[in-house]
C-alpha cells in the first residue's frame, strides 16, 4: 500500500524533479507533486510525495522533516485526508 506524504515550507525554487530526488534516496517514489496557484502557476510552497513502502516513507519523514533545503526548513509528515469540514462546507444546508 502506498503512503502519501505532505511536504510543506518548500522553497519557491523547488521543482517536482528535485523533490522526488530528495525522497528517492529513501526508497521508491511513485509521484512528486508541488501544488501551484491555478492563476499564476506559481508554487504555493507545499506538495505531496507518494511512496510505495510504508517503512521507506517513515524513514524519509524522519530524515527530511526539519531539514534545510534551498534555505527553507521543510515540514514533512503523513498527509491527512481532506475532511468535509476543512473544505469550507461547514455551513448547514436547508432544502
């Protein structure tokens, strides 16, 4: 089962390729995605890595969390699934 990892506080100079390489040192990376602004195309400073193996993902998180890459201290942890409430849908609907 693959593991989805959140990577925050990324430098705006970080590319998906470089991000994938950082994690590939620890194991098999399925995907590397940096989230960008839909209008400007500029990085929002965070992204996601998907790794095949949970143990490899855990090692990557332990090694890379807090590491200074491109003058930014990365925040790395298991990605939490978006909840219904966190998407601004917390208003009650009446039909």
